[in-house]
C-alpha cells in the first residue's frame, strides 16, 4: 500500500483499520439501519479490522501463461501481409471483385474466423452483420457495410460480454478516394490480425464470460460499422462489461527520429462518460467522481492483469477518450454506455498513416507492412489477451453498488461509510473486496476483504477518499472495480 500526504505522528488509515473492527463503527451509530449493522458484523468476521490487503497486480496463472506463449508473430505478419494484397479495403470499394476491395477482404476474414470456429466444439459462432448505411458524412451513396463477428459463448448463468475489435477498412490521403491502393498495414490490418490471433487461441478454451472478436468496417468514414454493432448489442440488452478497440497497434517506432518504445502500448480511456445525462453529471461533480467512470476502472484492471513478464509490456494509460480531437471504434460503445478503451502504439508516424503510397524527396510514404514490428504486435496482442482472459475467467463487475448517504435518525451526518451491492451469481464467487484510494491517487491503493456479504460499514469518512467494490472468484481472480452510485 502507498500512503499519501505528509508524514504525521498520528495513526495512518491502515493503522486505524487494524485496531478497530467495522462492527465497532456500526455500534457507534446505534441508530444505523439493522441491515448495515448486521452486514458489518459479517464483514468483521471475514477480516475487516485486520491489516488491509495491499493492492498488487494479479499474477498470470499457468493457463494464461500457456495461452500468451502461443501468440505467434509469424501468424500476425502473415495476416497483415495478406490484408495488404487486396489493394484497397476502402469502405466504398468493390463489394464483388473476388481479389480487390473491401468485399474480398471481408470474405477472407470471414473464412478465417469460420475455420477458427470449427476448432471450438460448437462454442464459437461466426456471423456477417450487414446493413445499408444511407447517404451521410463521407458516404455519398447508400452503401452496404459488413462487420464479421465471432462469438465465443460463455458459461456464466447470467451472460456478460467482452468485446475486442479491429477495423478492416483502409484509406489514403483523400478519404473519399476508393480506387487508389490503400494497403492499411498498421491502420488497421494490425488490429485485425490481433483479433484473429486472439480468436484462434481462445476458441479451444471455455470461459464464464462471453467473448466477442469482431472486425468492423466503415471506421475511416465515420465509425459506422462499430456504431451499428454497438447499437444492436444495446437493443438486444447485451451486458457488455468491457470493450477494446485495437487501432494502429503494429509499430513500436515512429520512424521520425524519436526513440522507439517497443515495450509500451497506450490505452485511451475517458473520464466523464460520453453517455452521461445532465442529472448524472451534476452528481458526478458533487462527489468528485470524474476520474472513476467505468472506462477508467477498466483501464486500471488492464494494468493490474496485463503488465507482467508474460506480456513483457507496460500500459501507458492516457486519460482522454482518444488522441487529441480524434476517435476510433470504442467511442461507438461509449455512446451506448458501455465501458471501453482504445489500444494504440506509443507514437504514430503520420508519413505511414492516411497517406498515398509514394516516394517524395527520398521519403517513403504510405501504410506499408515494412514499417510494422511484428514482435511488438505480438506483445500488444498478449496485453489484450491477458486482459480479456482475466475478465472472462474471473467474476463479473459488481452490480448495484451504492454508497448510502442518509444519516442515522437524529444525526446530521456520519463519519462512517456504508456500501451495499447485489450479490453476483458467478460460479466460484468467494466474496468481495472494498478498495480505497486518496482522491488524488491515480490507482486503487488499499483493498479490504469483506467476505461474501452485500453490505458493509467502514469507520472511514466518504468525504476524504474514494471507494469501490470488486468481486473475488476462484483462484483469486478479481473483477474490475465498480464505483458506487449515490443512494
């Protein structure tokens, strides 16, 4: 645990917790609701009042290490090279030419995923999700857009879904030019390659959570494919608890004279939710929760489970929805109130992105495979795989987490904090942890094991720190943190 603030002679919060059982806090406020007091007794019996558990990164299990070791740079390279052979994958390019254009590329990707699904014992299904995008920005005529979606069905009693995407379409300098060659190696054959490789590795395994591996189209024209996919999932009531877009993830060097960063990937995550209502915004301002949206919790989770020797990578979390004034397919999921983030390489090279392929003044322009680093792409794939494995194998994010704000009768307030939540139905669920941090800390710094309860009262003022709740499952796997709403 990291203690924050200046040194002082009085007891730290950890020391205070070590010396006072939570039941004592409940007894202090005898008029507190009976359910809170009873759950405080139960929580005390499960370890509150002892030294809090330190927050540490989850070590990958043997099964996860085996999966990560099978990520194959050669396969990733082969996929990227193949996708560049379709000439252009522009959304407005040919749908019917068997060798060139977005239609041929879509057919090839679908065939790859169908072959992968055949290894799954029936657990994975593949579908082409097609729709006609009417005339709109960057779409001059009604155009069929097709996503290819592979779904690995989970075993959880209540379905929860985790999505990973790469976008299939490509472009050159003029976003409306659908005839010139647009190889799109890094942007975004690299993301598609990562998705296909993960689908291959996960297909032969079974998970509690449902995993969705998708290639989406229409990204360069305006996120149309992912917008349709996310809207369809929302309309069906899908409980998407995490989504990652992999967009431009194939190069560790910017090729612009700056130092390469072959062991870093950026993860962009919003703070204030895109889907937030004015009423929700008002509460967020009052409680200081602008750094605690579900996407920020997803990023903290990714750092906990995917920064280790098995991935050989660091995740640089950037507290923005995406790069400066730009966007990718995760935004479509944010618009549907799903937690989502965007993985991308540490430094882009704009000579090799959204450029006509040419040589000018001795400089090679164009998004060519020769500028990709496939060992780096393999490490990014491992980061994604470690995160998705940990999400799908572990318990779901707690639901209904609420921080009670009504003081006991005859009291104007209380310096204790009561949290409640709904018990999940995950097989192997062993209990819950309350996590804490100073309001100025970027990550959770303390965890209190409270056992298999749904209410707990802590002798800590909610004015001073941030609280969250996470589930603990078999093997010590933990869920992302749920930030409480006001109740």
